């Protein structure tokens, strides 16, 4: 009788791919862990309990068929595992690298609840898709029969790229407009290489380009064309810009702080070999500096770990709550601590100023009071707790807000919410402008890449339905 390769979680320990030593990985921007060897991937996939109600799938924004492709992996049917993973995600190897699995699929794994350690879902997902690229299993974009209609997409990030692929599958001519000189959005310029090496992103972009999707780089809507002009060029338009405006910190001297995205973009551009004057003159480089990062999310973790790799003299992260209440991935915090980052919990900056030895940040200790409206305990100032810390470079990583798109795009009739995000119908994802849709962070606010992929998939479906109805109406009118 054949032995079932699954349900091995009792006798087989959880094992993630081995990380390089902290000293080695802090010396470069390569990913910190290799992927599984094939036997290890199969063994770890075989730990899945094949739940009747798979909470991993329920808590995945894409509702990936996780138990099914874990079983296929455990059985050595890797191509089938890849094809099933790819059926629900346009970039599974990217999500496998950067999703906070500890808060999503793995954090809701049933055997994690039972004390056996979650199945290493993200690492297996990364393995099977990287294997697919190596073996040539990743097929070109499937282009549907030509419909004679075109779509313009503003923003080449994960939501825009995902929608572009699905719309191309339906046979539309797709043009993607982006103000940067490379596609990928935050995947390219916001996330450091030690979490997501850039060739992984660029091969996805090239696949879309080879599928006939046309990218217009260095194209700023509102300068090179207004939104109304794009509406005249295309049968439908999708706004998928994401949110990029840095939230401000309210304190004296705040203008002296550097925005996290400016800092990360400069570092990533250097990785591409670009000329970056603000990095070369030291403005956006941490080399030899005492660095302070304000914030507790994943962007803050990207900043502190980048500063370590740039050769900072010291790196401190200030967060006004404690470790248990921080929004960032606990795995990323652990990685940062291993690499030498000091976390100063329950601390808030009160001023940036010149000190006797250079720049410094004035701090005040915090304590957690009663829960706020979100249910999290609100931070309060501890009396008589002021102190200072050395800071040659202060980076603010407090999150992102939407830019003023009605003004930026020359589209005063484009309605936005009170938070500045684009107002879109919850069912159709159409904005207040007929034929103009919106998806991703520009609708939901700053969120995860996996949610942007989900939104891109959803909006492509509603746009397809609307475009078909429009084409049918035109035929009847003729």
C-alpha cells in the first residue's frame, strides 16, 4: 500500500530555507535565504494536514488553492503545482517572497494552532514558481481574440500589472502609463533587493511586454496628458497609481527628516546601476551615519535593514507602541535584530535638532493607555521622560497617503474620499467618471501587494463586463 505523503506534521519538524548569517547578508542586497532543494520542498509540503476547511485559503486575499498545490508538491508533481498556484495569482513567486505569511496563510494554519508549527507555505510557493521559470513552464501571456477596444492603465505597480494581464487575456489592447522609467511600482523601487531581487520583478514585466502590453515610461498624467485626454484615447481607463505621499511627523525640525520612499528608491536605483546624485553626495545614503527610523511597519523594517547594508554607524528604530502592538511583520523585526538594528519601543520623537555632536532626535517615553477606536491601546506620554539620541539621518516611515489626483490629473470631477483615496463603486469599481475605474491602494489605502493583485484581478473582470456591454450597445446602434 502506498504511503500518503501528507499529514506528516507530527513526525516532521517545520523547516524554513536556511538564512545566511547576519554578517554575510548585511554585506549585500541579495535575498537572505536560498530556496528549498526539491526534497526539502516536498517534505515541508507534506506537513499539510489537508484541512476540510482550509483557513490558509480563507485568509489569503487571492484565495489560493494552497492545500491542493501543497499536495501536488509533496507528490513530486511540480508542474501541476505551479499551474494551480498560477491559476489564482499573476505573481506567485513575488507574493511567496514578500507576503506577511505570518499574518495571513501561515498565521492561520491549523497545525500552527495545534502547536506543530505552520506549513511553510510562502517558501513552497516561491520554490515551485522559481522552478517553473527555470524549467520553462511559465507560458507567455495568453492573448485573446482582438476586440478592437483599448484600455489605458495609469500605474505600473502590482494592481496595474495584474489588470493589464487579465485584460490582455480578454483580447484588449492595453497601454500602461507610469511616471517612472521602469515598471513595477513599489516592487521595483520601494522594496529592497534582500526581500525581492529585481530580476524577479523584471522578468514579469518582460513577459507582459512580450504579450503585447505597451508600457509608456516617464509618463506623468497631468503633464504629458490629462486624464480626459487618456479617456479620449481609450475605451476605458484604470487608475492604479497606489499611494505615495509620505505621512508627516508633527514636531519641530520635521522638515529635516527624509521620506522613506525617497530613501528606498535611491538605494534601489543604485542597485540598478543608475546615477543617483542625492545618494552619491550622501544626502540619501546611510554610510557612516547614525540613523534613526521613525515607524513600526514593514516600510520601516525595509529602511533599517537597508541602512545596515549601506554601512551605517548605528541604526535605531523608534516606535511609540511595544513590540506586540507593532503593525510590521514579526519575522522582519527578528531579521533586523539579527542584523544589528536596535529597537526603541514605547518612544516617540518630539523634535529634530542640532546637538553637541551633530544631529539628534529628542524623545519622550510612552506608555499604553486605554484602547483607541481600532481596539489597540493608545500610546500616552510618560511624564518627565525626555531624552535624546544621536541622528545624522532621520527617516520617517509612518505610512503613505494619496496624492491629490483631481488636481494632479486635471480632473476636478474625479471624486475622492475624505482620506483622498479615489471613490469607486464597491461592486463595479468604477469612479465618478464614466468608463474610468480604480483599484489597488489608491482605493483601499496603503495595503499589501497581495491585495493589490487581488484588486487588479477583480477590476479586470468588471472592466471586461462593462466594455462588452459598451461594444454590444455600439453594434445595436449601428
